[in-house]
């Protein structure tokens, strides 16, 4: 086990307070801080601290995959198959979806063939992997994810009482299924500029009227979100598309799992996120980054779904487990009370443990490593018999390792 130093990513949608506060740095930070990456992604690997100096986790794994990854290397090759992050969103992120494994392989080959450079901002597929992702809320976390039951969406569109919306509401009412959602989403996201510049302001006026109206306002969060998105991304067709998605709020400890084809947008909040080690994102709007609507339409799953919230299960070792079908990763959480006996981290390696509250002491055959809030440690496959305990008060520790796919 070795101390692991995360790679800080600054994006415009990040927070100047959340990550700085979490890591005990001065607040506010000089730049908006969006993500802290703990992994071996070539774009920004974390660094392992050792007596002989600091090395990137990518180098450490590549130098001795058999020792660092053990049997995992037989399945996933010489790369750590997941990426762990702390994410802090102050502003909404893009409207996006991720490809399936087959779509990622085909897309990556296609873009290689057509000669789009790997680091080009126009590139959709930067690798050949799918990118299932799981986010666990550390504080209240708001998101849009998956297409809402079309009957409810018809109610929402009618409630806005906008004459220009009637034709779309009736279109969906006549076909309240995945085909109807596909038609409506495709129509809106490809609306010619002249039509968009008429429809969108009318819808936003409808939203304002709705919020100021009397009586039951059951769609208040959805409508408020549309107005916020329009303020952040004026004139963006993604604002209309957002009206079709489930609006959800995760309380601390609750989690959201996003499989291939799920259209989503994180709105705000701080969370621990784990995903397959991939950078394949298809964007449909609400972003200054590269948008590719035809390719997004190709990967989207229009089947309406309930909120894709993961209910954590209690493990035998007292941990809270977030079960997903992703074979690349598994995530669990230990809430360690002060003065309690050390907890054995049985399956921690190969993997990463991340402290999100208090201070944790890791011990292994007499060797000790202290990990404070915002800090992490790399546990190789050769590291066994590791125990964790809270010191100086209660602590919270996430343990990220390779999944079993159930
Ligand atoms: Zn995503």
C-alpha cells in the first residue's frame, strides 16, 4: 500500500470551494475545481508516493502488472480497468450518453480509419471501451437521467400551457413509448435555428408562468431546471430535451448508475464517481465542448425508465456495497466510528481506497499509512491483510476495486 496523490482537473463547471474544503486547502480556490482523478488514465494519472520518489500509477502498473494487478491482468490486460474520481459540480455538465462496448469498438475503429487524431476535440471515441459509471452523493446531488415515463412528460408539456408545444405533446400522447420519445427528442435536438428561436423562448415563458401560478405545482423541480439550463446555455436545444428526462436528487450515500445509452446530465453536487477507464462521451448539447447529435442518436436508449438509483446493500464486514453489473469496478463504503476496532479490507487490492471524512489509519503487518480527508492509497494485488481504523473521530472510506459484474 502506498499513498496516492490525485490529479486535479479544472473545468468551468467546477467549484471553487468543494474540493478545496475537502482536501483542507484555502477557500476559495484560484480556479473552479471540477474533478480529482484517482486512477491510471493516460490523460491524467494519479501519482504514487514512495521512498524512492513519486511515480505515476500508470508507470507503476506498467512496470510490474503481475505484481500490481495480479489475476486482473488476465482479464483486462496491463491497465487498471477503472477510474475513480471526486466530482464537484457547481454548474450543469453536458447532456451526454456513453456507448456500449460494441459501439465503442466500432466507433474507435471508424475514427482511426478516417484519421481523426486521438487528441482532437472533434474525436468522439478516444478508446475502444464502454463507460458505465456510478456516482455516490457526498452531499445533495442533482441530476437528469433516463427518459421519463412519456405519460408524465405529456402531463408536464400540457401543464406548461404553451400553444407552440401542443403539437409535440399530442405527438407523444399518440405514441407514449420509446418510438414516440425517439421522434420527439430527434425533432427537438435537430430543430432548425429559426424554429428553435421561436419555440424555446415561448417554452421558457411558459416555465416562468407555471412557477408563478397557483395550485399544485408538481413539476416545479423539472421546470426550474429548464430555466436554469437556459440561463447557463441560452438558445440550446438541450434545454427542450431536458424536459424529457427524469429529474432526481440524491441524498448523501445514495447512488446513480448509468449504463450504456442512458441520456444524462449532472446538474450540481459533490460525489464519488467510478467508471470504466474510458473517455468515450457523446454529447447532445448544454456544453461548449464537441457535440455530435447524429452519433448520440445512434447510441441512445429511448426506453423510458424509473430513476436509475442504486440502493446500497450492507456487506458482512459492515461496509455499504453499491452493486452494479459493470465488470470493471466495484465500490463500497466504510463508515468507521471513532475508537472502534480496525476493519479488515479483504478485497481492496488491486484497487484504491479514498478517505472522504475524518482521518483513516491503514495498517499492514506493522506498517502504517495515514490517509486524511481527500487523500487516497494504492493497494496492489500483492498487498494483503490490510486493516483500516478511524483516528481522532469518525471517518469515511471508499474502497474501489475490480468488479465481478453482479
Ligand atoms: Zn456520463
